[in-house]
C-alpha cells in the first residue's frame, strides 16, 4: 500500500515537472518573441498554452484521486495539497507567458517597447527565464538552495520592474499612450510571473524544511 | 462520524463566507476610496488585508486537517479541495482591493483617474462591488442562478475595461504618462478582481451541478 502511494506521489511530482517544462518553454519563447518581435514564436506560445491548462487539470484530478483513495496522512497529505496549489500557480505562469506573447502579436511588426527600453526588458525577460529554469530544477531536485536562489533573484526582477516605471515616468520618455499602456502591462506580466514562481519556491521550501511561516507573497 | 464530518464541512463553508465578507468590505471601501480620493478609507483597506491572508491560511489548515482526519470520499473530497482553491482566489481578490487602495494612497489628494474617466470607473467599481456581493450570497446559498448572474455580469466588467483602454487610446486623451500608467493598472485590478470571482463561481456551479467542463478562466 505504502509503495503504491509513493509511486503515486512520484507521478504527481512528474506531473509538476512536466508542466514546469512547458512553462519554461513558454517563457523562453515568449521572451525571445518579445525581444525580437517574432510573431511566429509568439503564436506558438499562444497555441501551446491550452496544453498547460489541460495538464494542470489532469494533475489536479490525479491529486484528488490520491487524496480519496489513500487517505494520506501528515506530510504526504501536505505534499498532495501543495501540488494542487503549485499546479494552479504554474498554470498562471503559463497564462502570463501567453499574455506577453499576445502583446508581441498585437504590435507586430513593431516591437512592444521602444528602443530606449529594449535593454531593460531584455534583462527582465532573461530574469524570468532564469526563474523558470531554477523552478524547473527545484521541482526536479527539491534542493532548498535553488528555492533560495529563486527567491533572491526575484528581488532583481522587482528592481528591474521599478526601473521600467522610473524610465517611463522620467522627462526623457517620449512614448505615446499606447506604448505607455503596453510597457506597463508588459513589465507587470514579467513581474507577476516571478511572483508566482516565488510562491511555489516558498511552498517547496516549506515542505522540505518546515521553516516557512505560512504567509502569502506580497505582489 | 458522518455527522462530525458534515459539521466540519460546514465550518469550511463558514470560513469561506467570513473571508468573502471581508473581501466585500475591502472592495466596497476601496471603490469608495477610489471614487472620492479618500485616503483614510484606503488605509483601512490596506491595514485590513493581512486579516484576509491570515484567515485564508487558517482555513487551508482546517481543510488539510479534514482531509487527513476523515479520509473523505468522492463529492465531499471535491468540496474540501474546492475550498482550498477558493480561499486562494478570495485571498487574491483581497490583494487586488489592496492594490486599488494603494493607488488611491499614492495619488492623494488627487484622484487616481482624471475627471474624464471618473464615470466609467464609478461603474467599473460598482460592478466589482456587485460581483463581490453576488459571490458572498453564492457562498451562503450555493444557488446556481447567482453563479450565472455573476459570470454574466463579468462580461460587463470586461466591456468597461475595454472602454477604458479605448478612452485612453483615443485622440481626446490628454493625461500624462503617470495617469496613463495608473489608469492601466487600475482597470486591470478591477478586471482581475472579476476574473477571480468568476473562477470561484464556476467551481461552485461545478460542485452543484457537475455541469462544468474543467477549464480555467481566460483573463
């Protein structure tokens, strides 16, 4: 019985890893599309997102079946409940990558952001990809130091996010209203992508160490 | 045993209702603060938000205990799992009300949005309050027609959200960059508030009718 249960828990973990693989692909492609105004790649992200949604629903079904069949206790129970949370957060990360791709599509053949902001967004995008990579490795290994690296790295995302606002609120900003709107949305999508990853990292850390005071991320 | 379990399920429902009471207070106060540039009320929303966060964590703990203790099956299990989801969504609605209040605080003594957009935001805010009221009644009564009214009403929110963008992208818009940024954020916060409520309404409907094809909301 215990062996079956361990095997089912492993399936849940595999499910999370698979979804995070797809989220990593999504943010990588969305970032490249964003940086190079590549509509084909943007469309690919948009088309692929329902797969993430479907896998998240399937993983939830599996988790619910496990909860019903096994009557897991204590720590195991927390793992399954955490998986339910994480699948929702990963699914949201996929949505945010799709939102970024949709901005690319709307502006094509123009870039979403003007030349003057290109560098900061390249860094913001790279930061999001790095976050998704760390998250993927974290889900594979449960290595707490990866959770810490991810949480630490998110401070840099927030800094870049603030610097985007500083740039568009400075006197040098010559963008029109549409550019201002889309820069605002774009930086918010990247920032929220990081926030969801931090929520997941904190849950993994909590499961591993019990260290985590139960509190939510302040976006 | 069964009676104890029913009592515990009722506690979970009470917990959701209590949190949704506070979310309703939060969006009502945030909306009033937004419409009248009332910083005292905005501060009240900001100060009250951690209570929502704490109650959501406590409700999750209760749900996890129930899952562990009772080994609930089938429909009951789905109710507890849905409660875990709903508490996360309600908590996010509280965050969004707080974000709106934070915009009010940042602009005080000015309004967040200029005169020309005041009416559409009054309606957007009223729509959010109405959504929170419907949600509260839905959680109290589980009446499917309230879920439908809520989901239907969200289309109006989306329409208002789009009309804000149409207004700031028109030639008549004379707002500066800061106003454009904050109008963009404000309309997005109201829109996302509605999206979370729709997610909850769909879950309640699914639990009641089994009708719901498992899919996520497209924001």
